[in-house]
């Protein structure tokens, strides 16, 4: 494990361009740059929450030794699940659940209704 943070890039994209049915995605490019892809939403606060979620989840996974490949394998193997990371069997469940708990608090702080954010229809 490195002792420094990775350089990272956050990109907001149309939801239909996500690799699978999710509002946020992360992976490491061949040059070592972390790439976070966030779906366009109705409000920049919602996009910011997605970006925070993905960064927290990725870092917890890195600290716990959960690889991007393990996350991708799980997600692509469960295409019908609305939120594959919420399954306790998901290799990144711990990071996903922690990111959700932090983002719930962040949502309160910035005046976002969690249910409205969580249930937003993405196109």
C-alpha cells in the first residue's frame, strides 16, 4: 500500500453512460489516477453527495484490501440489484454502508432530504 493519497478526477456524466446501473462509480486508470464517475442529477448537491460517497467507499476498500476488481466483479454479477453494495455479502459492503451513513449526515448539513436524493430517477 502506498503512503500517499492517489491523484483523482471526478467527472459528472449522463447516467446512461455509467458502466452499470449506479449513480457513482470508481476505478483506477492505467496511470494510477483514480477516476470517479458521477451521474448527472437534478441538483449539484446530489452530485456532490454521490462524489463524497464514492470517495469514502473507495478509500475504505483500499484500507481493507478490497480491490477494484472485486468490486467490479460483484457489481457486474448482480445487474438486477438496485444497490448491490448494500448486500452484506458484497466485498465492499463495509465501505458502502459507512459511506451511506456519512452521506446521510452530509445531506442534513447541506439541506438535502435523504429520501428525495436516494430515490431520484436517473436518466
